[in-house]
C-alpha cells in the first residue's frame, strides 16, 4: 500500500508517504474536534439567544415613522 501511494503521490520515500498520512489524520482530527466544540457552544447558547432576541424584538421598529 505504501509503495502504491508513494508512486501515486510521487513521494521521494516511504517515510514521506507515512508523514503525509499522519499529517492528514492530525488535520482531520483537529477539524472534527473544532466542529464538536462549535456544536457544543451553539447548543449552549441557543436558548438564551432566542430569549434575548425576543426581549429586544420590540426595539427593531423603534424610531421609524409609519408613512
């Protein structure tokens, strides 16, 4: 498998193939952890955000004259 990837990637060595694979794995793992953190933060603030927007809704048209 490494030799096939080495040829496909035009890598100079098997070590380079393995390093690229490890970097890809690290990047994918970091992205997934970031997605999970955003999901958690979104869920944590969703209820309070809706409530606060409801409290401020009456200000949306304040100062506008009806013509």
